[in-house]
C-alpha cells in the first residue's frame, strides 16, 4: 500500500510540476520582483536605488493617482452590475424560445473570439468622433455629434459601452450554462403553486444562480480593476485623465516616464485592493451559505 501511495504521489507531482513551474516563472517570480522594485527608484535599467516607502508616500499626495483610482472605482461600479445584469437577461432570453437565437448568440459571443485590442479597434470604428459610424448616423439625422475622444464624460461612456459589449457575452455563457443545469422540477413545482414568471425568477432562478453570480462578480470586478487595453486604444486615458485608470497610469509611469519603481507601487496598491475585495466577497458568500 505504501509503495502504491508513493507511486501515486509521484505521478501527481509529475502532473502538477509543469503548471507549478510556469506559475513560478511567469506569475510569482515577476510578482516578487515587482514588490522589490516598488521600494526602489529605478528606470528599469541598471541597479536601482533603495528608497523604502517613498514611492508609497508619493501616492498619498499624487492627485493623478487618486483621479485614476476614482475612475477605476466608478468604472467598476458601473460596468460590473450592468454587464452581469445584461448577461443574465441575455441568458434568460436564449434559454427561452427566442426567434433568431443563433444570430443573437453570435453577436454577443463574437467579442470573446478576438483580443481586447481588436474589440477596442472595432469600438473605435463606431465611436471615433471624426469618422465614426455612430456620429455619421447622428449627423445624417441632423442630431448633435458627441465628442467621444475630446469630452471627458463622453469618452468615459464610450469605454463603458465597448466594455459592456465585450463582457456581456462571457457573463451570458456562464449564466446560460447554470440555467441549463437547474432542475426543471423546481420551476414546474412553482408553476403548479401558481407562481408568476417574476416570482419564479425571484424565488427559484436567481437563488439557483447564486454560485454563478458569485463567480461572475469576482471575475468582473477583477477585470474592471485591471482594465487596460480598451482604455488605451479608445482614449489613451484622456482627455485630461478623465478615463485614466490605475493600470493605464501605472503603464504611463513605468514606460513613458520610466519611473518603474513608482509604477510598481501603483501595481501593488491595485493588487492589495483586488485581494481585499476577493477575500471580502468570499467571506460574505460563505456566510450566506452557512445561514442557508
């Protein structure tokens, strides 16, 4: 028995080793190095100078950092519930007898098949304030054309809209899978008891989707905290930092200003915020499961 257990353990380690090696090389080692250089003044070349907590102290008085933090928070608060709600609505429609269901599914899933940069470029075709499709349509009807790149609120709105198009399809797929795994007898029993569609949605469907919702909240919040490619392509963080988020600000500091120690400090703040939210959400979900 002991020999068999040792053989099984060796096989398990052999399967885990490649993944553990890749994680160590491309996740944990860079993360540890980012922690180190966040305490340094360095441009990424040569030996950095150890400055302790000075980079973190700079963050407290950096108005641009706080503007990027506020934009990240607003972006997260707006995009997360909207993308999850629209994903749920789309899943409910696709789970029913919806006409042209394959076409509707394709439109929602299409952004998932390409990169965020490609999705942003498609969005730019629609929202470019000079040559965009949307402004051309508005102009043909004699309506005012929003300044999607040069006006702060409109620029932020364009990023939100393109992000929703990109994220709703993923959320829809997760919810649709969860819906199709729900016991149909629950709905049949509720219908026999005279429950309306809204009552079945509230008391049967949504509780059954709680695990999927928990997963999607964490994934969408983490994505919103780390959004970069869509913002970078659509607005570049402008105008006047109105769409700047923490990752674009860290990129600017690290690769434009060559202040990589400060950029790493911004990244560490983002990491801590992400871990704090995930831990809080996990504990809240465990508390609800315990009460249930």
